[in-house]
């Protein structure tokens, strides 16, 4: 079977083409060059893939390619892309056995909620406990689902608790440990850290690693683009104004990566974060992702701002990393308190 591949899915597109090429029964692949830069530059060179001028919206190119093929695979980076392009694809006359495959991100809601509640309000933050609460618990319901600026493939909704009674069996860590911790807090003894905060501190390197992935994708895409795009007779990367941006992007990414690796290594070897190292990794990785993705938009110029290219999406996705799992301000607070021993407000 011969296949036409079209559409943008960033670097994933090249891997999908590879998988497609390895699938039994696939003969020749005609790739239209509306594939994103990352996909195009990473296509395998095995002689079976032909890169051809054209796009899914270019009727003539699509016609020509489809008369030779049995199927069209449209690689869509965003669910909105296949929807808006559904008509031209669906109404297109390909061979009688023609197939249109649209690849979209899947979405799945969780089965349990982890809820942090005050069990002894007089002890403030030290009087809290975490509960694992099944979704079907009476009194627990889902509120509105939010429409977000970025990470739109992830489901974010209100969790409403109304007269929700949670049995002691849902207590995370068990009652004995909670009783011991509360007794220490009542006696005024210092515990090493507050349980919920300690959990966040440990999960922050993983969240930092996600932010780093977005920053890296945007940097690699912008670097490829800057080498390819010619203006005023030369590739735009030959201008210091662009090359220095890329140098700064790479430097900041590598710095953030080392902080993430250090925090992950400390967690793996059970070394305590005495200076807020978990927070440092997430703070720097999150802010790096916002900065790098914005610079990537600038490097792509007008194409950076339009939705046909993935960098504007990466920028929208990156912003959450300065907000959830502790805002950047709170990360600085954690680090400031850890290094000074002062309860900075
Ligand atoms: C997409 C998404 C997913 C989320 N997922 C989860 C989740 O799975 N679980 C969960 O528990 N929460 C989740 N959250 C909530 C998220 O963690 C909070 O939005 C975030 O911690 C900020 O809290 P807030 O919105 O109440 O802002 P506020 O606390 O009102 O803060 C507003 C501003 O004031 C600053 N600020 C507040 N207090 C201080 C202070 N003491 N010192 C200095 N600055 C301060 C903040 O940094 C921020 O800039 C999610 C949020 C979003 C948007």
C-alpha cells in the first residue's frame, strides 16, 4: 500500500513516518512538505520516502499525490487542526479503498483524588493530612471543566466537596503515623518538613523535567528553522541577533537540566533538599521554558505566531510551569526560607 503523509506533528511526525514505513504492507510514502520542520528534517532516508511540495490545503498537489496512493495519513499536532481540515480531506476523492487517519491526543480522567485537609486547624499547616478519595464517594462531584490557555489536552476541572465524609481507611500513611506527627506538632517539636510540602518538593524535579522538554523542543525547532529560513540573501542564523538568542536558549536549557538532574539524583539517593534544591529545579526549568518558547516565536517571526507551527502552542503550554505545583513566587519563598532559616513572608 502506498501512502500520502501530510500535516504537522512536530518532531513526532518523523517518528510516525518511521513507524509507518516499518509497518507490514506499506510500500512508498509520499510526504507533502507541509510536515513541520522537525518532521521533515528527521525523515528516514531509505529511498521509499519522497518529499514533495504541497500541503493538505493545496488541492492540486493533493490530487496528484493521491492518484498514486491508497491512503492519506494526516498527522495533526492539535485536535483543532484535523477538525478544521476535515472537510477538504473527507470530501477528497482518493482511490476506492482510501483511508483518512487522524491522530489526536487521548484524554482520560483519573479514578481517585488526593485531598489535603486540615484535621487539626489549630496547628495550621502542620495539622493537615492527605486522603486518597475514590471518585464515586458521596458528596464528591466534578464542577466546571476549565477552558485553558495551554496544556489543553489535559483535563482540568473543579472538584466540589459537599458534606463529603471520608473514612479513616482513606488516610494516606495510616493513622498511627498521623497521630505521632500531630503529637509532635502539639508539643511544639519541629518536624523536618510539612508532609504535603515535602511531597511537592519531591515531585518538583519531574515537573521541571516536563518544562525542560518543552523548552528543548522549541529550541531545536527554532535552530532548524533559523538554518533553513533565508532572508536578505542568507540564512537568518547567520545574523548574530538570531544566533545569540539560540546560544542563550541552549545555555539556559543546559543550566536548567543540570539543576533537574541534581535534584533527581538527590531524590534517588535520599539526600535531603537542605537548600530547596527541588524548588530550584522547577523554578529555573519553568521560567526557562517560558523564555525559550517566547524566543522561539521571535525566531520564527510571523510563522511563530500562527497555529500552523507548534511554537506558539509550546509557549502557551510552558506558562503553566510557573503556576502549578507551586508558583515561581512560592518556589522562591521555599528556597529563601531554606537558605536563611528565616520564616520569610
Ligand atoms: C492547569 C492547572 C492544573 C492544576 N492542577 C492542580 C492539581 O492537580 N492539584 C492541585 O492541588 N492544584 C492544581 N492547580 C492549582 C495550582 O496549583 C494553583 O493555581 C497555584 O498553586 C496557585 O494558587 P492560586 O491559583 O490559588 O493563586 P494564589 O495563591 O491566589 O496566588 C496568586 C498570586 O499571588 C502570589 N502569591 C500568593 N501567595 C504568596 C506569598 N505568600 N508570597 C508571594 N507571592 C504569593 C502567587 O505566586 C501568584 O502569583 C492547578 C492549576 C492549573 C491552572
